[in-house]
C-alpha cells in the first residue's frame, strides 16, 4: 500500500493522483492509500478526507456502477460540472457566460436500461456493478422515479421468459402516462411460441407496450410522450431526455436562444423534443436520420391543435449536412447532435447569415470544438446553460445561445 494525494477529478469522475493514477470514489485534496495496478489504485482507503466528502445517500453506491459521485457534496458536483464546461471552452480559446447550473432532483429519472439474468431458482435485475459484468440489484435506487422501479421486477420476469442463464437481457424501461414502455434487446430470437408468451406477459404485467429487438410484440395502451401541445408515440427504444425536469430546462433555453424567429431548422430533431414546442409560435423544419422518429413526430404534430406548420426530412447530417443555400431561408437553427457533435454541419452553418443558433450538447468537449468554429466565423456565444439531469454522474449537458448581427 502506498500513499497518494488526489489532485483533480477526471472526466469520468475518478480522482487522479500523480502518475497519473486513477482512484474511484476519491476527491481532490484527499490523501489516500492503495495498491498500484498499472495506472489504477485499488483497495483505496481515505486517510485525509475532503471537506466536500459526504455520506452517499444510496446504500447501493459502493457496489453499483450507476452513480460515480454520490460521495461528493451537491455543491462540489455542480461546481465541477460548470468548470468542466468552462475549461473545455477555454481549451478552444472561447469564453462565455455560464449561467447557474440546473440540476434534476433525486428520483426523477424516467428512463433506465436494466440488466436482467436468470439465476438457479429465479431471476434478477439491476445495474452492472462498478467496472464489472456482475448485476447488482437496486431496490432502493435514489436515481429512479418511484414509478420506474417497478421495471426491475418486470425485467426479471422477462429474463425468465426470454434468455438463458449464460446471457443477460438489456431491458429499457420508460415512463409514460399510459404506463411502462418496455424495450428488450439481447434476448432469444423471436419465434411463434416466444411471441405468444411475451404477448401474454404484456397483459399480465400491465405494460403499455412491449418491444423485442425493435419489434413491437403488443401494445395495450399508447405510451405517448408530451412535447409541447403534441402527444408523440416514439418508436421502441427511441431517445428521450432522462428527466422531465431536464427536458423542460433545455426546452426553455432553446426557446430563449431562438428568440422571435419565425422559421426554424431543427437539426438532429429526434421525435420532436424541441420541434413541437417551437411550433407553438414558429414554422419548423425537422431533420433527423432515423425515419421512424420523424414519422412519430409528424403524426404527433398532425393530431395536435394550434401548431404552426412542421415539415420533416429524413437525412444523415453526418454524411450529408444541410448546405448554405438550404439553411439561408431560416431565421434560427437548433442543433442537438449526439456526443460526436456537429462538426461537418457547423462548417456549413458558418457559411450562412442565419442570425441565431441554439446548440444543445451532451458532450462539452465536442461542443467547445464546434463553438470555436462558430465564434471564429463571427458568431457571439451569448450564454451557456449547464443542465445536470444525470445526477451523481460525470455526464454533463448544456444548451447555448449563439448570435450574429444581421
């Protein structure tokens, strides 16, 4: 065992000592001891704790891999995430006003993917253990919305039906007003008997919908999600913001960023998280690479009342970004790309005079890269709103406003 001083936290939430050496569940300023294995400290003991160290609120924290930062105070985590965004921008030579962070409350996650496996006598479901394939049962999880915890028993029941003891199911459970929307992957191949058994399980378990490897097995009730004035039925397993609280904060930021724009392009639009609320006051063109998501968006818009026109376009914006002549007809652009960011699309945007851009990001590093391109082309980064809807994790999201004089 050797002693080490933790200097800072890495982007994955591990403490970093000289070396570098990585030590899970440690904080800057702490003196720790442990056994060095390659670049990792194991069997870590805290010799001198940080004054920001707190008792983890969840009894599963030490074994479960769902959270990384429950041992740190809320103020520390908020400041660390703000600094992560600030330093990412600074590395690209960009400065910005960072508004106070918006953090979703505990037990507000409306979507989770559980691992489920058969055992000798029954089945179990939970999250994978820290750096492990072992499944940890989490009956007292402090992340999940109380109505979502019922998905654990459902996942275990589906493991009895649809997997062997050698494999684990991935069971994505999403809250909807109609009940739980369950999408399963990594299970047995579908055949006639399995379809019949799963359909019976959908009824017996009271599920709104059950899907297996992307195919809907049964739908008792429509598990719609509300986006603005529209009710949208997402395709099985479709992306959804992790909490209603976080989605509302991002949506408010996007609306502020686009301002009074009358014509908006929503790029990487998904099922309409931003498109449909924006259509309350503006014409919106939604572009997304997954046609099924756009079909859900379009149907939701058609069934809603009082919305401005919404058009859709299925397009892979990584391979075929929208060009300046296509973008020039819009007053504002919304960007909400995956973690890789929107490098090629931003390269086309800077060749336009579109005056306002709302950029939503789940990766401060790629956001900072794209922000530097926009700023270098004459845009001003007016403000950044950091949103923490993945509480107690290193995951950081944000919304930002860019503007350019017309």
